[in-house]
C-alpha cells in the first residue's frame, strides 16, 4: 500500500521492504516532530524452527540513561546531558513469510515530552541525512551547476543591473535584508547598512549585549566592514551562542561614520522593539567609543581584553620599564583586575598596580593612564572575539580581490548557516536533560 509522507505507519500497514518501512516511519516522525532509531532487529531467519525477521523502531529519547561507570552527582567531572528520557513510543514490523511483505504488528504513539517544531527538527541526526529523492536531485544539480552559474551571472549583468551598486542592492532586497545607505551630494554611495529580518527579531529577545569590531577590508574596493553581534540565550554549559545583528560597508573609520552606523542600528532595530543594549564592547578605537557614548549613553562601555593587553598596554607602558620582568609584574596586576570576579578584588588589584608602577621611570604617567582605563575595567570583562570570530570563516572563503556582490553572498550564506545551527541548538536544548535529574523522577 502507498503511505503518506506525513503519516506514521499504523498496525496492519504493509511495506514491500524493510528499508521502505523505516523510511516511511522516519518521514512520519519528522512531520510529527521527533525521530525513530532502530532499537532491535533480525533480518534473517524464518522457516521451520527459525525466528521470524523483525524490526523494532524506538524514539531516540526512549530508554533510560545507563550509568555503567556508577558515577553519581558528586563524583562526575563533566556535566553531560542525555536524550534518554524513557519515552514509550515504539513501532514494530514483522516479515510475512507468505506475502514477503513487512507488516506493522504493534505501535505505541503517546509521548512523555515536548515535540519539536519544523525549524528545530534538524537537531536530530536522523533527519540530517539525504533521502533517495534528494540524492538524485543533488546529482542533477552537480551536472548543471556550471552552466546555471553562468546564466545567473549574465542575467544579473544585463541592462541597468550592470551597475555594481544596483546589483548588490537587488541581491540584498531579494534575500529579505533591511537596507539603509548614506549618499554624497552628487549621489555616490558612501555607506551601506544591512541587517536581516531574523537578526532583528533576535535582538528583541536578547538585546543586553552589543559587540562591535571594525574593520576588515575584505573586498576589491578596500571598504571597511563593520560587524555588530550579540549574545543569545542559547548555548551549552561553557558559553552562550553568538548571533549576527548587522553589518555595514563604510567609506572610512571616523567618528561621524561610526555615529551614523550606531544611529541607523538604533533606529532600525532597537527603537522598533523598544529595547537598548546594556553593555557595549569594542576595541579601544576612540572614534567608535565616542560615537557609542552619544548614541547609547546609558550602556556600560567595555574594552576588549586582547586589544587592551596586546596593543594598548604594551605600546604605552613597556618603554617605562628597564626589563621584561618588571613590566610582566604590571601585566600580571592588570590581569588580576580584568579577571576579578568581585569589585573588592578589583580595588585590591589596583592597589597592587600602584606599587608596581613605582618601579617604572615615570610612575605618574602610568598611573594616570591606568586611571583613565579604570573607567572601563569591570568584573567579567568581555571581548570582541565573538565579532572577530564571525569574520574568520569569511576571510577563509573570500579573496582580497572579491567584489561586494561576492562578499555579500558569503556573508548571506554564513548568516543562514548560523541560523540553522541556532535552531538546531534550540531543539537540542529542548530534547536534552540532566540524566541524574531524569532518574530521580
């Protein structure tokens, strides 16, 4: 019998092969918001005295966590989650020796947990495989990809689309990006701001952090690219995930440019959702920090740890010490400030800094410099590494001579890949639980 792709097989349904039974069961489970895995099976046998071939499918959250090493809550070293929550859903099919078809003989379909929505279903590895139809489609696409790419190139460069700027704007609008631009008096574009609708919605959920790193000149025209990211409420035991907020190609890295970018960001996203960042993290670029003070005056301003240590501190203070040993004492004291978890430890570390500066050639200069920096010192200091990290994949894929259209295609591909990973992480958080908590039920 033919089976609907969105329906889970029921008792009495027949299938020509075991693979067909498993594929139809998996398709029905995907539509419902879960996945099957093979619990037990016997594919050979039959005849007199033999065991009848069978397949038992179990939901991936079926069974319970097996504590084979007898680890308890106090002795375990790693906080590891388990997807075993003793869900009773099973599906069993047996081979009919007379008709040589696989018949569903038993089924349990009541879940003891929340089911996933379509955007989260790919967190389950069973639904990340290509089916037969998809594999055939990939084969066809591989054969025609070169010709198709040439046809698209020609279409984009016909008539008015030959203009690079118009072509880029068309690509952005077709992919649901929100655009803002700044023009010169004679109509030439200076700055181009763009953010995706999904990124704007994410800001409405998690608006507390705004991290900006500028800039990399990853294009043919050497235009700086400003990158703004935030921190979501999805992650693991080690860290929360980063999400993309907005980007902009700009003509220069001066204060008016940064102010335009931040104002556009505020009016386009933050004002729409009636929210504002509570913490602003950047490098020590004075133009960016002045612009942030004007646009987000109430946000706490923080300096990236790496920029402070690798660039600012060594450049400013190393020359006042006779040896690396004496300078390293200052560096160690500053690190205590950065990584302090309580404000009283911050104050204690600053007293230690005052003592170390007395070994320098100009203690007053260093103390005045660090007093200015103290305004940005805070417990749990953050870094712009999240913003820089989002560049790393792009820099590997993009050549220095790439045009803006090619750079944007890589940015768009990376954004949607990140959205897919975020949805999978959200689904994984839903179906994962602490095994020790589950066993206490």
